[in-house]
């Protein structure tokens, strides 16, 4: 793993543990187990460190979304993959999810960060749209926006305790309702 990725992962962990106020170059160096000053050598400013977090989160998320032709072979496979992703976000990748929300909130005060997050989100939604197109789902760009918003909302509700406590079956049911809704014929 490259040093920049190690530092970005450490910054993501700091964001998840200590929030935006806790994100300092010194805290990132400590989290990465590297000498003081290492992160500021690679990412001179706080803005550069935030950009590194956005870039790393986007790269990791893109690995979870199959490319067009290698997408899920069926609508049920898409549901299964979506459930697995949200499940991972809520467990093994919880820090990534918390860090992304910290960045999203900060982007309301930092327009350049908002631009970076929108660009990253656009790349992810384009990849999702490709998978939906591969399944023959109509209007895949709009539906990709809907699916990503649904998955984000379900993850937020579950992790923040803002909505009902869903077990795996309830989570699958909610995602299946949305995805199957894409294939329904309008009356």
C-alpha cells in the first residue's frame, strides 16, 4: 500500500473517531504510526488532507460497484450485492461511513470540499447506472441516483439510530422493494 493511502486511511479513522475537529496532521501521523510531520509532507494543507480522504473513500467505494459488463447478472443479484454493501458499511466499514458523513457536513461550509464530494458521487452513480443499464432497467441514471440515496439513507438510519432498527431481513426487504420498483411496469 502506498504511503498516501496509509495516511488517507489514518485520516479517515481519525475523522470517524474524533470528528472534524480532531482531524489534525499530528493526529493522522499518530494514527498511521508514522513520524510527526509525515502527513504534512504528503498533504501540506488541511484542504489537501480532506481531499485525500474524499479520493480514498471514492476509490474504495468504486471497488464495491461492478463495472457495466461485469455487473450483477440479475435483479436479485443486485439486491444481494446492495444488502452486502450496506451490511459492510454498518460493520466492517463503519469508520468509512462515519468519515464520509463528517466530510459531507463539512462540505456545507467548504465549497471546494462539496465539489470534490459531488465529483466522487457522480463517478459512483455512473458506475451504478452502468450496472442498472446492464440489467435492462429503464432510465438507469435516475434510478442510480435513487438507489444510492436509498442505500445511504438506510445506512444513516441504522447507524445514527434515526430510523427503525432493521435486522438483515428487514434491510433486504427495504432494498428489494426499491430495486424491484425499478422493474415494475407503470399503470
